C-alpha cells in the first residue's frame, strides 16, 4: 500500500484540494519520518515542528473553506517545503552551517521564503548546509554530515546536501535549495533527484544578502520534473532591489505548463571532457552521458560532440569572486576562530583581493556569458542545449573531499570533482541535473543539461520528455 511520502508533491496538493489528504496528517507523517531518520541522513540543521503544525492546521482550515466556496488554491498549498539554512526565515535559527552563527535568529524572511509562505507551503525546518555553502559536500561542526540515502557511507553532496538528503530519503516531498557553483545540481546527482538551477535573476536573492556577483540563486530539488517546475513557479519573480531580472514567461504561462509540452527537435552539444585542468571524468559519468546521448537521438534530437578548453583566467576569476563572497559573510570578529579551515582560508584570500581585481573578475563572467550566447547558443542557429556530466565521479565517501590540514588542496580537489557545474553560474544560464543513470553498485549518476539564458522552459520540456522515456521516480533507496 502506498504511503503519503510515496506521492509526488503535486499528488499531495491535489489530495489536499479535494479533501482526500489532510495537511495535518501529511505534516505529522513527515515529522515522524524526520524524527526516525534525520540523525542518520543529516538532512536538517533546525527542525520546526511547532511552526509546521500551526501552518498545517491553518492550511487545513483554509482548504476546507476553499472547497466550500469554490475557490482555487495555490498549486503546492499545504505541501511541506523545507528551506536551506543559508536562507532566512523570520524567528527561526539561521546558522548558515557555521558554529560561529549557531545562535543567530533571523529577523526577517528572505523574499523566496515569503513566496513560499504566500503559497501556503509548510516549513518542516532548515536543511543542512556546509559553512556558508562554500564546499560541494555538506559537513559542518553543527550537525551530522548529509549522506546520500543510496549509500549511507557516502556524501549527499553540497551545498544543498541536506535538502537533497531530505527529498531522496522521503523526509520532504520537495525542497528549497540554492546554487552558487553547482550546489543544487551536485546533490541532485549524488542523491538521484531532479534539480534546477534557474537563470540569473529568476528568483530574488533579497532583501539582505544580495549576491552582486550573480553566481548564486535559489532553486528546487524534487523527485519529478513536474514537481520541480511547479516549485520554481512558486519561488520565481523579481523583487525591488534585485540586481538582475531574468526574462519573464509569456503572460499566462507557467514552468509547470512546459513539463507537459513536447520540446520539439533540439540541437544538443555533448561535452564529455572536463573544462578544468587536471580533472578526470569517471567511466560511470561518461557512460551516463553516452546513454543520454543515445536516448536523445532516439527521441529525434541532433547531438554533436563539443570541446570547451580549460580556461585558467576564468578559473582564477571564479576563485577570486568565491573568496570575496566568503569574506563578506557576517561573522562576529570574536567568532572567526570557530570557522572551518576552508572558510578561514577563503576569507583570508578574499580580504586580499582589490576592488579592481574583483570588478575585473565580474567583467570576465559577463564576457564569457556573452561569448556562449553569441558563439555557441545564438537563437535559431546555435545549440539549444549543452549536455555534460553533472559531476566528474560517483558519490564520494563522507569526508573524502575534506582536507582540514591543507584547505588550498581541498579547494583544488573540489574543483576537480565539479569541473562542469560552475560554468553556468558564471554565465547565468539555467541548468538542470537529470537522474538517468545508476552504477552497478546502485549509486545515482546525474547528467546536466544547460540552456540559453532565460530559457528554463526548454530544459523543463526536454527533461520531462526524458523522464517519460526512462522514468526514475519509482526507484527509491532502502531507507524509503
């Protein structure tokens, strides 16, 4: 017999609208699973059962009133959606994964959190993240490491590792996540999920911690394309003060609509060699791309091999900007000693970078974005999509990427593990990780699809076509 967590988020929402599912019952179901499994999975930094129960009771009353009055409800009304702990929920602890901020209580909602509130979603808690979201694993000094539910000795990735562990482990139907260098797509790959990094400016980063570099954005993690697209609809939209704004969909359209549309025949560039010097792509990751290429060809798409050479200047620019952003995180001076070695290393490096060097790095980002748009992906004549591995290897063991004794070497190792993902944070393009491959050992391997700036719709339609051809959501780990 199917349990509540077997249902997709959209199925849960439909049950709430019709009265077949109680938001209170649904919330209690997930709270019980969190109590039983979270210490193992490391999904949450802060649990908010009191808030969740109050919101669920309110949702139950509102859903009943809407049925009586014939009113429509938002598409994910009454559905639990945890928030990554890099983001602020008023009145709730916001540690950003740092022992230096262990007791910090947020005074206001981030704009994206306000949109989740307005949509009637339920807050189960704040999901686990590495300190300030800096590495691609989720290990910190506050909570157990986030583990992929497919093998509890291995990492869930990062920096949205807690969000991915929650969804893949059945502790939440979908989750808010964020991505500055691959932090949605990496854990999606390691946990067998579908994740969307939207276009720069699609989701507001405000009101307090605007990322002027344009690298970071919120986005959804989910088990299905339709769930992720619907959560993107909920979170999307510009707000006053935003430094960027992505092109809006035509009036009346939603991203969820595009999960039901055929993408048409697309021209796909296939990238298999890592554009980072020294990075080796594992055979399983190559196999995932090869299988996806064959599937795309079966579906009628045109696929061509593409090579993007390593660019040391862009790598240097990214490292400079990443370090400056680390240095800008609000750490009380007396708490600096509580920071992780990698954080201290990056903050020290960021403090040494001059204003002109930082501005020059941002200029390099914009020029690369223009080069890709004009040279590789011009409308009508260029590639519609770029296919690549999401990461360069299967899920690593917990702790394997950390090197507290040599954080500079650790940062280099992180770059070799994730040589494909940060490119599209630099250019601002949308990109998704699609869970189409599992290793012989049962470990998930994602492939990445990137589209033109502002064109999440094509990626969502193509992802949904792949999902229909090779469904994955029914495949679940043993903890399920």
